[in-house]
């Protein structure tokens, strides 16, 4: 069974998350984790980290990872940026990415009270976000040499109580 955990960088699972992000996201485009950290200086330390884990004979194994960055230097209402969403290639198609996004949205729109979330989606990832109710915004742009589109989702509207 897959469980989603919200972890800190000093958690032993963080190293597994870095390894997975490197294998699934960075190496295919010729980058190392150091390259990524240099491109987004300080962002890793300011981000919240989410992992999908399964039980393994050697302990918990990370099979999915994602980060959430909230730029607190901007005036409210704050928005979050979802980054580095990935799932172990052998476990893709099992709903693990969906579970990660549910956890991120719940944290963002619940405890953090964010107004919206956005991401820079590679074209092949756009259907994944679309199925989750995200919308495309703006024109195509290039990031790390790959075409992307900005996608976003707004916080759910509060349910109004009927007047008595």
C-alpha cells in the first residue's frame, strides 16, 4: 500500500527522494541534482517535500516525490508552485502521482490557506494535471531546453451556509 508523507530535508527518506528525482527527471535531460539546485538557488531549502512510500524488506522505499514552494516574499494571497513531481518508472500508472497531488492540494488549500497552485508542465505531463482539474494558462515557454506550459488550479470556493 502506498502512503504519502510530508518530510523534512533531514528525514532519511529525503535522500531516496533526491535519487528518484535525479533518475526520473534530471538525468534524462542531462542534469544532475547539483545543476538543479544551482538553477533554483535556495528553493530546495524553502520547499516542502512530499514522498510516496511503500513497505520494503529493507524499510520504507520512496516510489514518488514532489515539492511545494511558497514564495512568502510576495504579497497575499499567496500561491504555491508544485515542482519536481515524479514517480518511479516501474510504478507509473498506479495512481501514485495522483495521491501526491491530493496531499499537496490538501496542505496548500487547507493548512497553508493558499489561493492557488501552479506548475510548469512538460507537454507529456499536461494530461496528468488536466485530469486533476488543472487549467492551462499562457503561452508555451522553454525551461531546461524543454517546452512547457504553465498550469494552475485555484483553491476551492468555500461552501456557503444556507440562510436561516
